[in-house]
C-alpha cells in the first residue's frame, strides 16, 4: 500500500516561487549590465568605431572684442598652446559668439611671436600660404562645433605649438555686441595614433548673382589637373559654405566630369546634401566608413542662391558678397590645400595652393 507523500515541514511553495523570480530578475539585470560594460570597454579599447581615450585638454580664447552696429572685420591672434610636450589632438571644440561669422584655427609653424590682442588680418592667408608651414585644422561657422577625428587619427602639435585663430565677425544689429570664441584641443594617447589628419578646402569664384533671381553654379574639380595627388585619402567629414543668400550646397564624387561635353563620367556619388541647408549653421556630415575618390576622379559640387537684393552680388569674403565652398577633413595627410575650379577666358582651370606657387596663391588671396 502506497503512503501519501508528506508535505515538507515549514516550506511555502508560493514563497519559493517568488524568491526564485527575484533571483532570476537580479541575474538578468547583472547579465545586462555586464554586456553593456563589455560593449563600452570594448569600444573604448578594442574596436575601431569608438574614440581614442582622451588624456588631456588645452584651451585658447579669442577676444572678446566690442563690435559696433554694422561693423564687419577679420581679426587674428597668435597664441602658444600650453602643452609642454608633443601631443596628438583627436578632438577640437569651438564655441563662437552670435556676432561671429566664422572662425579658422591654424597650426602655425611659420610665426614665432605671440599676438594676444586681436589685430586686423587678411582672410584665409594661412590657408593659402605657399610655404605649407601654416594650415587650418578646423573651420567653424556654427556657434557650437565639435570635431572628433576617426579612431587612430590625430593632428600632431609640437610642444607649445603656435596657433593662429582667425575670426570674421559682423554685427547686423542696431546695438553694440561682443565677438568672442573659445577653442578646446583634446589630446589622445599618442600610442593609439597611426595617421595624421588634414583638410581640403574647395570652391569656385565664378559667382555672379543677378537681382531677384535664383542662380545655381555647378562645377567639377579634378585634383589631377591641379597636380594634387589624393590617392588613398579617406574623407571622414565635410561641410558646405555660402553666405546669407545661399539655399543649398551639394557635393559628390565622380570618376570624371559628369557635365563634360565629350565622354561624360556618368554617376555621381553624393557625399554632402543637407536638407534643409542652413547657411548660418551648416551641417557637418560625418562619414563612417570614410569615402574615397574614384581612381582618376574628383569632386562634383553645386551651390544655389536666391538674390533677394536689388544689386548684383559677386564672389567675395564680405558677408554681403557670396561664396561656394566646402571643406573636407581626411587622412592620411597629403598636406593642407585650398583649391578652386575657375573659368579663365572661357577655359575651366583647376588649381590648388600651395602647389600653384606664390604668384597664383597671392592672386587668389587678393580676391578675399
């Protein structure tokens, strides 16, 4: 005869189930936390998609300068960074006041004397310098702009590196305002850096905007025609630039000039086309993975404007003039270059500084 199984003394099946569920929930939460930590730590130290660890930060300031109503100017300062040893700058952060039009930060190996008070300076002369000993590391038009370079990529700055900061400011209001800016340089562990970054600045001076009309300028820049070798260059960020009448900037890559009358290249791969395009706060489009130029190819770019004024507007550096440019950050470095596609006596010409030499680069500088 089978005896009935006796219930365990002091045991509560419902309580045991509740306890089991509590243990299970805690275990699942611990597993989730462990997985998240593994992703974070792995991203910081192992994968190529995360930033390199930042180990130090150095800051410089421009201004403040009082800007009178209607006043427009470009002024520069030269300051030495506070780094006692060579550093690998992996991230830059610029903050501009509302009266600032744009800011250019240069690595300057040419000038030796600090100038802490802003003084008048010719725009873009650092970018167009034929010696190659001074060049931009970041160009900013937004009021708060951060650039983080790809994994293992940096700008190398010498101990107490001289930095030139160029500010173009404008006060369109009826009251006095202040122009100012701060620039933060964040350094990564140099052991993590494999490639040097640099910048390519491309545009056209072929701008004539008739009053009360929509105008588009569509150009193709061929690096080979400008004696510029971009073989292996990997572009990771790109920004378009116009002044106040600008409606759009679009940039693509192509194996040849898509608009050529003979043997057009065909397809264009778009790499920059923000919609909407806001001229005063242009988007910087990041590319991960980076893009490259097709073999023997170049950049196809177009700008559109609506000239709502009663006067003809032409190319120029003033906020009342117009521009059509883009700048692209890339690695490994083939040097810093300011390039243009221009029409001279009906013939399209591609050139770059410093490759074009002092005479042509000085001529381009005079247009700003």
